C-alpha cells in the first residue's frame, strides 16, 4: 500500500472523534451522530482520490458529514432534540459543583442556538477551524460565518451570564424548508 494511503487512513482515523462530536452538534442524537461519522468515513474512503494532499482533511471530512446530514434531513425532515443524559456523559468537568452547573448552563444554551449559529461556533470554537475553513464547510461567505460566530457568542453570553431567558429550542425544519425552496428555485433557474 502506498505511503500516501497509509497516511490518509491514519489521519482519517484521528479525525473520527471530531466527526462524532460535529455530528452530535448537528443532530443532537448520539446514535445518529455515530451513523453520520461512519458514513462520512466510508464516503471519504470511497472518494480519497478527490482529496487534495496538503489541504485540511478535517475540513474536507466536516463538509462530507455536513452534506450527509442535510441530505438525510431533507429526506426525513429530521430534527434533533437536546438529550441531557447524553450531554452529561460526553462533556467532562472538574468535581467542582459550580463548574458542573456552569457547564450544564452552557450545554443548554448551545442547544438553544439556531442550528446555523451552533454549527459555526462549534467549527470555529471547538473544532479549531479557521473562519475560512468553516465558511467552506458551511458553503457560505466568510463574513456570514464571522457574523454567525459573533451572534452565537453573544447569545451564549446573554443566556448564560446575563440570565436572559433563551428562546425555545429550534428544529431543523424551518432551515430545511428554506433549503427545499432554494433547491426548487435553482431547478427552475437551470
């Protein structure tokens, strides 16, 4: 097996925890996130020839996972729900009761953000990606990602630290309706 294939596969395996975490932020369901991560790995292996060596593999994988999620969402009209039991098991905090309570507040606030803001914040904040990489993954202009991250940070601060009540959790359905409308418009324009 060529050295490049071995390196690709090693980097792919290293990215699996990131894919799982990113999948959880998109769908909120640990089982679906695991399925998305596995499907993204399979698709990446099938399309490894399309990957440009030297470019950011995690960004490429995140794009694959995101596309899989939205494709499945359009087919099933899926919406994720916050699962506090799963959230409790996935994020670790010190034994300090105040830290645990603060972490739970952040988890709840994150779950209440609109999906597009949560996605941008997770990619840039937790995923360690640049704004440019996040824009490429989300398929939006750089300025859009910057404003989404800024608004997400402002919302989190308002919800967690200023005690402002959070808006009701949003589902993917309004976004999916917009995507469907866009697809119909694009089909008519073609």
